[in-house]
C-alpha cells in the first residue's frame, strides 16, 4: 500500500529559476527586468566556480553558470511579475520554491532527540518483529564474514576487480568530512563549505561515512576494508550543516563546483520527502541533463520514508526522483529490500534505477569511517547505498574512460538481477567492473 503519511514539503522562501542554457544572458536580463533585482553574483566570477558560504547568504541573486539556474528572493509582486515573464517569453523556463533538504541516514528525525527516537524505534520494532517477520527473515542466508572486507564490498564484487578509481574525481556533497581522519592520510582531497559559519570539518558524521564507503582505503589500518574506489581524488563539499540539513541553493552550489572541477561522479546522500502524485523538479531534471552533458553523473539516495514491515511505501524523494539523476535503493546482506527504502510510485520520473548495500539493522548496517575519535561506525540508509554506487561508477570511469550518460549505461547494463520487484531495486544490484 502507499504511505498515508503526507510528507511535509519545507521551503526557504527563495525560488529556483531555470534559465536557457543557450542564452544565459537573456535569462538574467529577464530576471532583472521582471523583479527589479540589481544585485547578481555569478559562479563564473569566483575561482573554481565556487561560491563562498557568505556570498550564498547575501541578498544578491546567485547564478550557477554551468547549471543555468538562479536562486532569488522574491516578494509576492515580484513572483507575479516573474511568472508573467515566464509565460510570455523563453528566457525564463521554470520557477520553483527552494526546498530544505536533509541527510538520508538512519537518524532522521523531526525535532526530537536521537536517543528518544532510537528508544521508541527499538520498542516498536520489537513489537512488530514479534508479529510480522521482516523481509530479511523471509530469506535464508549464512551470515557474511566481514573479517577482511564489509559485506557491501563483497556483494558488489569490489574485491574481484583490478580497478581502483585511479585519476577519477568523485565529489561527495554532504555534511563535510573529517579532514584529520587517519585513514585518509596522503589522499588528494579538495574541500569547500557552502554552509555559513561552518567549516568543512564534519560535525555530524554522515558525510565522513559516505566518503569512506565511496573512496575509502583498500588497506585501512584497522580491518575490515570498507571503501570502494580507493585511488580516487576526493572532493568533499559541505552542503548540509552539522545538524544534517541544508537547502537547494547549497546543493546547486556544490554541483556547480563539482562540475567546474571536472568530477566525473557526484554523490548525494540527501534529499526531501515527496508525496504520491508529486512531479519531479523541472529545475533539477535540467540540472541532471546538463551535468551528464558536462561528463558528470549525479547519483542520489532514493529516500528512507517507507516502512515495509507495516506495508507502508513512500515514493522516491527529491532530487533522486528526476529521470536524469540516478536514484539508488537499499538492500540488506540477505539481498532483501531494506524496510525503509522508497519505491517507484510516481509516474513520469520517480523510479528507483539501481540498488546497492544500505543495510537494515544490527550486523546488516554499513560499516565505514566516522569522525574521530570514534573513527568507525555502522549506520543504515539509502544514504549508505548511494556511495557504493558512486564508488562503482568511479571504477567504471577508470576501466572504460566513459563519463556522463555512457557511465550511467555501464552501471545499469552490468547490474546483477535480483528476485525482487523493479519498483524497489530498479535493474538490480550494482556490480564492479571485471
């Protein structure tokens, strides 16, 4: 059944404006003419097309040149004027409210303490598990030995490939990274914070965990191995705060920065919930298309709003629901769909494209790096599945020299088919190149 919980769509009060890629200048003029805006800041005017967090927080309109998108503050009269302009010429292609987005880990919550929610969740899970077998319990499988490497690397055949992501750039847009983490000593890391008042240094843990899965060492000082593409150049973009939240503007700034720096893969374990019947963002869909043409593949988490143990299915979240952004669902070590993983529900976009290890609970959770002094942690989510796919994409980019849409096709065509619905896992389980 579909979820009967109506997702709350949170917005900032600003708007995303899609400009024509072939004539950005006319779009910027139309935006200024219809709104009276006189202050415009363009990514192309900054080194590496990288806005500072302070500039993003200014009242000026931010224009992302590689994406053809502007973010602008509008009052009611300006909204009406801009909508009228969009209806009468081709210089303004779409206008959308700017959303608030969140990290998609297993500690998502709505203002309550993590400790309280974990206790509540564990109590409810205990009651449900006594009455209804989980999907993992419906499959019989031997426990995976993680002495040398995580079950996620084993399931995706990473240990069998000769590729390492050499000369490939992977951007992970998240809560940042523990730059001091000893497992990344000697790695080439470029970082940038798009969050006002916060350095790239990860005060949350989610970003460090995702970077570890996508790009962690093949010989970590403490086993098991957890990283897919261990020779990549890492681009750590902090687009979510230490509380795990951010906005579309920060995400777009991170994508612009990653494309300008030649990142072949952009990993985004973040998003906002959608409702049954919601369309995908026209702005983000065009961003996904433009990224592919600029040889960058965007991989994003499908979302964790489902609870399959009680028959609740939620649609793929924003922005993974865009057809030109690869949406990743999560499976556990028994190759069952994770109970929280969202489903292909909404038509015309909103599909799960592929699946990867994301865990469920207990030993099925995904092991990876965490900010010091903890060093490592196990958590679950489509957030954890997404960097597996990002790392695998880097391996294919090295193996074949392919990028953009061709890289998408390689992941899809080489996935392992699973005895599960394509609505849940797309084409199947992502696999490493041989």
